[in-house]
């Protein structure tokens, strides 16, 4: 078992801190247990049962005899992938060597002292989920696809992780989290027509509705066997959570962080406090949410605060870490990365609050629009308006006279996220955990958005 109990993990970190000859030392230990099965029409194509340790040691030196340009704090970090004492000692020595030859950094801020962080535990059912149980889900997906002339592809995975941060200033925090996921992409066996996709993610594997996900993916693929072309242009759209997540994640990648605000590259610049969005929207970074919680402290061991980013029609924020909080005179919200890092603080647990409308209610009243299951290969074009481009994928349907109808060929969109959020006219009532092609996941409902821009068509 790779996961260490809290006392054991903290003791290992403290031992390294005490051994360090540096003026200041920080030790971070991450332990991960991961089991997954990738599958296709013939069954599992890849399986793995992996255990991993990531040990990082950050040291700071402030030589008293250094003068002129050589005076000041120097910092370096070294890592290793085992808990072997000799490897850990070697990592500490590498960090010391690197710090000795590193130029002084005037932007360094003191390592933080003791803090209180709520204890979190891994979900036992997720940790104990077996390959036999995963195989049963794979067989269920394959059978459903075979019955409908479809080819399956997907992934089922359970992961448990712990993180510990200890430093020489008295900080010592530890946390645990789990993730369970199942996904299916159902595609036509003859290669003609469209595919269907569904994914379910939760902290507790027993809360995954795998049967429902399989049914949704197969249903979309069956309905997409014959797709009709549709013109590019402006549409009212209903975005399912997977599509919503692929847009909101870019606000987390680039926009809600203090560094981007300071550098005037964030979409927050010039908009904070201006009431230009629907009051139905509430976006927060909320690591302690009940649906899909994250670690309750950041890479520096600082407690993660719940930060409201959009409320009552106005943007708020940004999120900070210790350095950028001091630089901008703001509270430290606990959104820093493991240091040293060239990147600034960023959101890690985006949460879009639910509304009160079902999917049918979001669709009702739309004379002509589109239901979007998923966006694919979304990328940023321009950061100040957070203009994004990407393509629809795995289930795009025409809405006519308040009903979902014909499957249509995919479209490329080019749309400002700021503009999209300004034109939200409906918020779904059901929260889902949804990811995207890139890293990260969002807890969010479906959204109805007016005037969404599609700029070109496709042949598939």
C-alpha cells in the first residue's frame, strides 16, 4: 500500500527537515495508488495497478558572509520517487548544491508557520475497488454497444492520494482524497455517423451511475447514426456539463490568478465589480465542496479558502498565494503551487452553483438552437476576453420548437467566455463532475447560452 497514515507521513517529512543543514527547509510528500482499465471492442487494452511516491525537498540559504550581488536568500528544490533513506538524503544534498550556486532571489517571501487545516480522509470503497469490478463495467459497456452495432472505447479508474507538507517554520499539514471515474465513447461500427460520449466522476466509487452513463453514450450514438449538415452562425445553445467544464477550465488555467491580473493579461482586468453578468451565476473555487472535494491546502501548505469568483452579476477575485498576496496587498487564499515555480496561483476546484431547471426546461422555448454534449480540443485565442475556439464532439443535436431533434454534423466555435457568461439565460439543477481534454475538472450543471458563435462547419 502506497498511502501512508498521517502520523507516519508527517514523521518522515519532519525527519528530513531536521536533518537539513539549510536555513529553511520544506518537505512535500505525495503518495498515490492508481488502478485503471482502458478498453475497446475486444475488451481491456491496458490495465495498471500503480503506486507512486513523490518526495520534494525545498531548501533556502542565506549565507552571512555573502556580500554585494551575492547577498540574499537562495532557494532550490530537488525530488526523488522513493522513500528510501539514501535516495531522500541524496535529494536533500542535490537541493543544497543547487541552492549554493543559485542567484539570490529578492522576491522570496518567508515560509509560512503553523496553520490549522481540517482533516480529510480517502473514501474506502474507492480504495478497495477491484479489477474484477471494473471488468464487469467494461463487459456491460461492450454488451450495450454490441447490441446496437457500436464500438466502445473508454476508461475506468480509481485513484487515492495523500499529500503532506512540513517545513522548518513549524508548518505541518496532511490530507487525502479519492477519485473514481468511468467513461464511454460509443462509435458506429461502420465509421459512418457520429459518436456518443458520457462520463461519471465522484470521490466515492459507489456513487458512480455507470449504467446511466452507458445508456446516455449509447443513446447519443444511436441518434447520431445519420447526421445532417447545419450552417455556421449564432445559436442559442444548451451546453451539457462536459461542454461547460471545457470552457470554465480555461478561466482557471489563465484568468482567475493574481499573477495574470498583475500582468494585465486576465479577463478580470477592468471588469472586477462591474455587474455585467446574470445574477443566476455563482462561480467559486471551493476545495471543501461536498460533491468532489480536493486537498484543503496548497503547494505551500497554506489553507485553501473558498473564494467566490463570480456572484450577483459581478466578477470578483483573484486567487493568491503567499508571494502574490504580499505583492498585491491581498489575503493569501491558499492557491499556490509547490515552490519554486515560474507559475502564479491558480484555481484548482472550480464550482458553478446549480440552478433550478431540468435539461427539458433549458431546451423548452428555444425555437432553433443546438444541444452540445462535449467540446473537443478547446484552445485559447486571446486572454483578455478569454476568447476560445474548439469543436463540438460526440453528440450535437438540433433544437427546434423547444425539442431536441436531429443529430447534426460538428461545428467549430470561436467565442469569448466573457461574452458567453453574459448571455446565460438558464442554469441546470443537477451538478456533475466534468473534465476536458486538458487537466482539471469542474463541478457544474448544464447552461443555456444565447448568441453562441459557430464559425465553420465540418464534414463529420
